[in-house]
C-alpha cells in the first residue's frame, strides 16, 4: 500500500545539485557567464557533437532551428502527430506549414516508409525540414532519414527532448549517440523537470555545422553578435551589431549549474530507467498488455514507459483512484483544434490514432522506488486480470 500519489515522471535533485546552484548564485554571473559555456562543452562532449547551444527551453530550441534553417512563411515541414505539440509549434512560429506523417506501429516514431510516400508525391525541395521525434526515448534511425534527405533535399531536425543518453546503431554497426549529429543537421533537447536533465526550464540544440551554430547563437540573443568575424565593421571595443530580429532565448547560470551537475548522472539515469522498464516488461509478460518494443542495437532512453491496453480509460481512472498518476501521451497533434483549422482531421494518420486509443504511460523516473513500482504493477495486474 502506497499512501502518496505517484506521478508519471519526476525530477531527481541531489544535495550536490543544490550545492552547485548555491555556488553559481555566489559567483559573478547569473546569466551569460562561463557556466553556460561549460554546460555546452560538457553536453557536446558527452554526445560527441561539435556544438551545443544552450537555450531557455526545448520549444525555443525548436524555434531556433527553424530560424537557423531560414524557414519562411509557407515553407513545408513534416513532423509526427505523436509528440508534444511544441515539435510542430516551434516551426509554426516561423510560419511553416506543418504536415503530419503517420507513425510506425512498433516504435511509435515517424514511419520512414510513409515519410517517403509523402516526399515522393512532390518535387524535390518541397519540404524544407523533417522533424522526427525520439518518442518516449526511442531513438529513431537517423541514417534512414539521412538517405531520404540526400534524395529529396530537406534538413533533419531531430526532436530528442525524450532521448538524451539514447543511441542507435547504424548500418555499419557503429553506435551513434542521439544528438551527435552524425546524420542529423540539428538535434533539440529539453531540460523541463519531467525530462532526463531538469533545470526548471531549459533546452539545447546540437549541431556539427558552424554556419547553423552561428545562426542559433545569433537568434538566441536578439540577433546580436559581438564576433568581429561576423560583423560588417568594428567601431571600437563597445561595438556590436544586431543583424537579424532575434529573441531572448538564453538560459541562466543557475540552470547551467544544475545541468552540469545532473549531466554527470545521465548514464546512471538511463540504466536505472532501463532497469525499471525490464521489471515492467517481466511483470506484464503473457498478459493483455503491449509493452514497449526495442530493436537490436538501440539504447532506449525511456523518458516514458508506454503500454497499450484494451480498456485504457477505465485503467487510467482505476490507477488514479489508487494514487497512480499514469498519463496519456500524446493526443495526436493534428487533431488539436488549432491544427484542424488547416484541414487536419481524424483519419489522416490511422496508426497514430490507433496508438492514442490504447496508450498509457506508467510511472517512469529514476527515483521511483521498488515499493512504488511494485504498487503500480500490482494495480495494473489487478485491473487487467479481471
Ligand atoms: C518537452 C518537449 C518539448 C518542449 O520542451 P520545453 O522545454 O517544455 O519547451 C518539445 N518536444 C518534446 C517531444 C517534448 O517532450
């Protein structure tokens, strides 16, 4: 018997994290200081990419990608309906027309075959960007998107808000960390409290492309640069130039301190999440519950542990009555009233809609205790078994 509510996700803050923030507070910088650069270096080093651009949140990260790619009103961008709406919205901010591609019924991520059908139907260059989402922490095969990108001419922006620490193996069998941008042009992350690294609000974009990186950095701070190599002239030591209409999408030093401290535990967090997943898998074996698929060679980052069940609504209510705050993630984005105005409707992406009818995310976070997980398992089995 557990007498407190168990959420589907929760941050994990140690005394070391608290100490790191206190030190940042006592330093000379609250923002735009060395801590942010250190977080960028550590994060890029961990993932194995050239550049990381830390920003105020994951949605800002997606919007900056749209700006860096020069997405203009009316440009077409493809994403998946099974995601948090920000994956689409970040590109809408730049005026893009969003096209929703259906999901693979195994991985719940964008279906590469269905993507190719969409691409084939229009001339090369029709779509400016494709935004696959590493849904629930499942790392998409970025190499497959690269092959299509080379053929049909679009930029790949991976929304990896669910998947820092995940990896996939490419056709040569080489392990590719999510966010290393070996195949993707840009990759986005979020540091919202339910995500793997929790800085309150926060996000990042990674890339290996220096031109894209310079644009990300420019648009993050009002379109202002102080880099002499990028300015049209230099009047003196004070001189800077505003070259584009940018935003204030900066992260703070306090958040960077939290991020640096938590990044050190990311590997542990991924293995703990996988341990929790295996225990759920084991407990639900042989029951009328579909557990998450994993292909050979991937490291699933398990932001979410999503099951598919028959009486989903009833199970959701039953778990709530027992203090288990499971969650339905996500309502297909194309069925939102906002996206309906562009003509999207039920039936447009059948696999995504079928997924939505049965999905339920069970509690999954590294500080979930064995007793809490046992309680969740007991209640799920009590319901499904009867
Ligand atoms: C959390 C999340 C975002 C947005 O991140 P914020 O930091 O909350 O702005 C974008 N995409 C996905 C898939 C997410 O889960």
